[in-house]
């Protein structure tokens, strides 16, 4: 089975711009979660989607949003980028909401200048 | 108090020895616990999950869970240089949210 894929792998943006990141889960996995990883804060949960619905949300401002499509693929969007949004954004998939083993994609490295 | 706490290390262990990684968590009702390995510049890789008190063995890895003490650990036997990485403890808390510790950086010295 192919693993979780994320695009793009690297992205450079400037403050005030917006960005959209994409994630394709492992085939058959229906739950997709997004995380932000920074050296200072570690891995922090952003949100989780299942059946095209946001099921859980972490403590991030409304500038961070996401969605999930009927084929379980997911996108996250960050609007009005700030320097502090520079991070590795990771997507993880699991088979269902009750199967908690999550498998991570390679991540998107976002740099905000 | 942080929700999931790990000693950040670095933890240095000679090749062939046992590496012991520890993690404590704050939510007493947590039921699912995971260990991930993250190599520098890579994404986390799931290596163990544990749900019941006691030990769970998988090859050279043993996860140990003590819910009464809110403590989970990972033992790596016969440590190899390829085990050098950051090990992340993760716990399902609250509304099925996966919470990670800060990670312990492990170095295996040949």
C-alpha cells in the first residue's frame, strides 16, 4: 500500500499571503489529522477530519482551516500568514475514528518570510 | 503541568545496551498510548502502540504501561546506531485527540 502523500513538500511564502496544503491518506483510511511541528512547541494537533466533517480541533486561530473531500483527501489552508507559521505541517491518516494508530506523511515544510 | 512529559535528553547509550525511554501523562482516563520514532528531517514513524497495563514486545522493542502511575516507557534491547533518533510518546486524550510529548533524543554510540 502506498503511504500518506503530501504536496507540496516545500513552500516559501511572505507574510500576509495564504497557503493551501494537500494530503492524500493511505488507501482505505478515512480519518485525516493535521499537525504543526516546530522546534519550540513540538508536535501540535491542528484538526481531524472524518467523512468530510471536522471532528476535533486544536488550539489554533481561525486562520487555520481545513476540509476533507469524499475520497478522504484533505486540504488545510492558512490565511494571512505570519512569521510564526513557519513550521513542518504533517498529515496523518488512520482507518477510522476508533482506530487510533496514525501514520504520517512526509510533511510540508513551510517558510514564511 | 504538561499533558505528556518526556525527558528531552539527549540520552546516550552504548551500542548493544538497553535504551530506556520514559513518558508520563496527565489525563487519568487516557486509554491509548503510542511511541513514534523520528529521524532528523523525517516525519514520525509509528513503532509501538499499547492499550493495556503491562508489557508489549515487538522484536527489540518493549512498551510498558502503568495506568495507575500514569507512566509509559519504551525499552530498546541490543541498541544499534540506526536507533539514534528522537522518540515521541503520544497519548489519546480528551475527544480522541493525539497529544505528543516533546520527544527524547537518543544517541547510540558505536
